[in-house]
C-alpha cells in the first residue's frame, strides 16, 4: 500500500509537528532504582490516569463551552490523558470585564491561558497572556497549595481573578508610568529583552548603576528594578490575579481562555475535587451578568464551529486526500514510512511552518534549509502555552512492532497519591513530564499517556517507555518489571495509515533553573546538545521476544 504522507502531514504539522532523531541506544540498567510506594492500576501496569476519572459534575455551561480530555470526554486538540482543559468562549461589551471565582484543585498543576492569533504559525498562540497556579494570590484565609511547602490538602483554597479585555502591559509601559521623566526616552527602546537592556545602559547609565547585575531573562530584570526602587515596586508589577485577554475577539467566537489542570489526585474528579470556576461579566455600570444569562448572544457569539481557530475541526477529508496523494506524484523516492525515520527523529516543536518543512518538505537531512523560526516560544501550533515545550516524533510499525524510548527522567514533585505537602521542590527540575501517543491531523486525539510518577527508573535515573499495539506488547513491558508501556494508536494516523503514529513528550514548567530542559534550546538542531542525557533516544524491535531479551524484568 502506497500512502501519501505530505498533505496528510501538512495539517498535522500546522497543529503539532514531530520529528525523529538519534541512533544512540542508551544502556539499560540492571536494577530498578525507583518505584512509587503505591501501586498503579491495570494489573501493575502504568495507570492511564485519565481513564479513571468520572466527572461527577458539569463540565460545560454557558461560559465554559467544553472540557477537553481523554476519552470518553471531548478528546481533541492533543490533551494529555492525565489532564482536563475547560475552554471558555465568551464576548465582552465595551468596558466590561470578567470576574472568576474558584477553588484550587487537588492536582499537579493549573494554568489559565488567553489566546490570540499568530499569523506566522497560522494558528493560536499564548505568549505572556497566562497565569500559572503559584502566581495566584488566594482569597483571605485561604491557601494556595501550589506554593512551595504549602499544605496540598487544605480545606480553605479559594481564589478570585479578573480577566480584562486589554493587551498585556509591557515592562516598558510600566516603567514609563513609574518613571515619567524618562518616558520620552523610553519610546526609543525596543521591547525585546537584550536590546532593551542595552538601550537602558546607554540612555539611563545612572539608573542602571543601581542594579547589581542585568540578567538574561526579562522577568529577573524586572525583579531587580523592583528591588532597586522599592517605592516604585507596585507600579512595576502587573496587577495580581489579572489575565489580559487582548483587545480583539475572534470573529464568531469571542475571547478564548483555556484552563489547564494536570493529574488530579487519585480518587478525585476530573477537576481535582473542584467544579468549573464561576464566571461573572461585570458591565461598565456595575451590572452583573451570570449563570444562564451568559448564554445570550451579546455574551456568547460561539455557535459551535472552531474552524476559524484550529485546523483539526475544519479538517477537509477530500483536500487531505488530494494533498496526501501528491506524495506519489512528486516524491517517488520517499519510503512508505515517511515521515517516520529509523532511528526516530526527535526534535522540539518549534513552529508549525518550521516543523512541517523539516519533517515533510526537506526531511531531517536537509532541515537546515528550512526558514528558521523567529520566536521559539510562540507559534508551535494548536493551543500552545508558554509553560510547556514538547518534543515530538513520528513512528511507523514498518520499522518494528515495538518502539523503545529511553532518556534521563527529570525530577518532579509527587502529587498523585494525595501527598500532603507540595514536595520535594528543592531538587525538582520540572513540574510535570509525560509521553503520549496521538492520532494526529484528522482528529488530534490522545490515545494513551504515561506521566512521570508512572515511569520507574534504573539506578542511573533513566526511564524506559515501550510503545506497541496491545497484541504485540512484550511480557516485560509493565510497571513491576521497571518499564512504562504506551498503546500505539489503533487507527494509526486516523486517516488511512494504520502503521503511522505520533509521539509527544511534554515538559511543563522548569523548576530551580533546570538547565537541561527543552525550554533552554535556542535553535532547531541544538536539542541533543542542550538536553544531554535528558534527550530521548529511540530504538525499534521487530518482536516482543527481542525486547524481553534486551530488557529483562527487574522486579
């Protein structure tokens, strides 16, 4: 069967790109060095935690139009199987704002991201329009359980937020307000961090002398200004608990905010023993719009179609097939397994345009000919968010029924079994880490996921993730033997190629300045060098028996 991949991948890459690299096989360890004190479900196998959830509560209403998650919920836009993504779609009259009240969930993490359109990536992006759980000030008398050392099981855990229909105030704007005498000079200073710092040194030398140093990243730069000028600190800060939505709504949709909740504690509901946050629209005259009133056309323009926002829901099977067939017409030298490679070609998800070029137009050998992404932090495709970076790769069963991925696992806080304190954080390197198999392009569905607590490691700190169809699952590919297992998608790419699939490696929130995270990469191709031992390597095995021989049970 000759399958045409390019067109099929065009849409996939616009949503999420993936690549395959590395022919180094990391050594296996003879001893299982880390396993949780608790056992996971599925007869000792890695638990597909997302499948344990019974919502037991409403997961959509007039304001929160849907909640994305693994089956049996709305499985789209590449959710992690251990997550829930409530999506708010709403419209605001002039000079109105949104007030959100909720409770901090019993979970690993929570974020709120406002989205805007990025023409470079032809998709949605979330840059700085995001609030992370630990940044949210709790209500008086309540606890934010996401802050270091806080009680994760506290009963009083409420918060209040404000969402404004304004652009995020830049540091330059806030600086100009705090130091009005220099406002005119500041208009000549560009927004990006390196040029901004250089210009400050030239334009305001006496001011800069008060700072002990000028660090590379802008957030630390802002903190130094606040420390150097404590009387101006409040003016230099963003308003607390405030999410900036931007000034323009999406046509026929309105504003878009996605709440992300990862790994609810075992035994809790889909939202970590909470409910959807309550939303109120506050009009300029003080009038409060809430409940069913939020369904009125004035506040809810959305009528069901996400086509103008995300490629997958607008997927055209006829166009998809036509584009896919062009592979036969123009690329006869490409193998049926394209774009998958052996060994897997694994890269960071940069931008939709770059990754499509590297995967499908040029391939890994000529990826340096692709236009370089202008900003690695936006435009990756789909509902990207600034706390998370992905490594992606394509896989094909023609290379072997079993794919093995190995790398050093970053240290993460343990939360799933209801750990009382948000610990350990002093040596934590990432907030969350997982591998997922997806049906790309046509459906953007997650098929299976394993997250950090489900991945035992050897005495050197290396994890082993095994990917196969259930019928080809090796005997030793289970948690008790020291390995995590993922299901290869039954429908392959979801559009006619049952042997082609996608893998996604999610790295969320660097902690303690962890230097080997993919967030530290600067240009395509530097992932292996920057990440070192943490960069994964993949190897195919033809049969389950070959895997069992190479990876003995360690229990």
